[in-house]
């Protein structure tokens, strides 16, 4: 199949994709000669995980919705592929643009590559070197079949060259997620408003240490009840000094309930929240003394905001958040987590600096380079 237009099918599926696609769609639609269409796979579908982000980030309504929903990795990936193939056949795009590392990313990249359609990967070259993470498999495979790879940090190029990717295909453009953060900061919802739903809001608002923001959703942290219980115990200890706002991912909520651990959060030192909108989350992060997280996006966002972050994983695919930013990797060991949190409370934590090209203009660079390339 030969591409005859500069139509670009941009793919989103899951929550972390939405912050990335918002500035890309805006930039592509402003660039003469590019015709950007949005395909939503439907990997995330709850209002809280999906619709609210489209509204807050002014993402255009998807031109095509595949409505795949949740399933095992194999079934979800296969279903996306099955439903995306006829779309590619009908639309005949010049390129398919995918972002990040979720199942929708690899599924659509694979369909396009097999049809000889150019694949563009935004956020290429990040590596945790941990193949137990489904996202790591998605990253490695997507990069192997991509024709144009846009990176967020310089280290990514080293990873790609090691894996045999032709460096002339790689362009360092910066971080589109930070484009979104910078443009939304003036509209961030005050944490006072969000924390008003805490069992006792004064615990959060009048605490001399401030409050912490907690997110947890990685299978490695939440799927094993023993690990989950250990984490909730140490987080309970930390909450004695630093009350914790905890927006709970649906997967984590289900695991906590299944393991009979919901009473661990039954304390005025926790503010358990449903998944938050982007503007609410931004306000909560900006106002926090400390973030505790296993999310990739939160590691980057706290670096951009200058808020100390403890990553509850053994590794990160975003090393610049550690070498230049505010991030510290502490794993899932309670002792290490407790110690690191105490250090932040005592010393204020890492100050960090903003990494190169995390300047709010990454999508503009992508649009410029794509227009020349196609
Ligand atoms: C996915 C991504 C992960 C990303 C995360 C952010 C993959 C492999 N993983 O993980 O990289 O960090 O999104 O959220 O693509 N669910 C709902 N409502 C929804 C979506 C999911 O209730 O709108 C529940 C379902 O029970 C589902 C579970 O959450 O089975 C997990 O969803 P899934 O999309 O499989 O993976 P995430 O854990 O969200």
C-alpha cells in the first residue's frame, strides 16, 4: 500500500496518552500540509479515566473510536489490532503516530508497520531494563518497528543505538507531557478544594509538614496482596507525619478490596479519592511536600514542578528525573521508603532542575519535523 496523503492517524488509548496527545493534536492541526485524525482505542473508558481528560485538555473528539475496553494483555492487544486494521485500510494514512508505552501503542504500531505505513513514536527510547513490566516490552517492540522516533531525554538515543536503531531516525524534541503541564498550570485546581473531601480537611490543610500525594497502580506493587499490604503499612506510618492524598486507580481499588485491606486506609491521615482529573491532579502535585508514586508521568511532572518524588519501584525508564530532577528511586522496601520520606521531611528533598527541552514547545518541534519528513 502506498501512502498518497499527509494524513496522520494519531492513536490514544489509556490515561497517560491523553496528556501527550493534547499538544500534539493542537500543533499538527496548526501545521499546513498535515491532516491529523484522532483514533481512540478505548483501552480506558471510565469518565474519570477518560472523558474528563478530553474535556480539561481540549482534546478534539476522536474521529474513530475502537471501544475495546479491558481484557488480558493478549486479548486487549489483539482486539485493538483487529479493530485498527480496517481503519488503516479505509483511511490510508501517510503515517500512524503512537505515544508512550501502553498496549494501544504497540498494537497500532504493529498493524501499521505490517501494512508498510510509516510509524512515528513519541516518547521513544525510554528503558527500565525490566522486562517484567508490560510497558518495557511495548517500548522495545514499538521502537524496533518505528520509522521516526521522538525522544524526551538524551539518554534515550544511547538505548536506541544499543538496540540497533538507525540514529538518523531519532530526533530529540523534549517532553510533550510537560507542554501540557505548562499550559495547564494556570488552571490547576487548588488542592484546598480537592482536599475538602478528606475525612478531616484540617489534618491536611493545617499540618505544618503539609501533605503528600500518593499514587500506586503498577501490577508489581498492587497485584500481590503481601506486597500491597507491606506498602500500605509503611504508607500508614508515613502518614502520621505527612497526611497522604491518595487518588486510587480502579485496578488498585479492586486489589485493595479483594485483599481485604481497605481498613488500612480508614484514617483521617488518608484522603482517598477516585481517579482525579488532570487539573485536580496538577494542583495536588504542585501543592504537595512530597510525591510517592509508581507512575512514570508523576515522576516527570514532579521534576517539572520541583516537588520531591520518591519512586516506589526498583528502576525508572526516565533517568533524567533522577540525575537532573527531583526523583529518588526507593523500591518497595518499607525501610528504604520510610527513611527516604523522613529525609525529605527533614531536609526538604532534592531541588533538581528542569531537563533540557522540557520547555513547553516539544509538540511544536514534532509538528515541524513531521511536516518536513512526510
Ligand atoms: C495502563 C497501562 C499503564 C499505564 C496505566 C495508567 C498498559 C500495559 N498499561 O495500565 O502503562 O500506566 O494504564 O492508568 O497498557 N479499568 C477501569 N476503567 C478504565 C480502565 C481500566 O475500571 O477506564 C480497570 C479494569 O479493571 C482493568 C484495569 O483497570 O482491567 C486495568 O486497566 P488496563 O488498561 O488493563 O491497565 P492499567 O493498569 O490501567
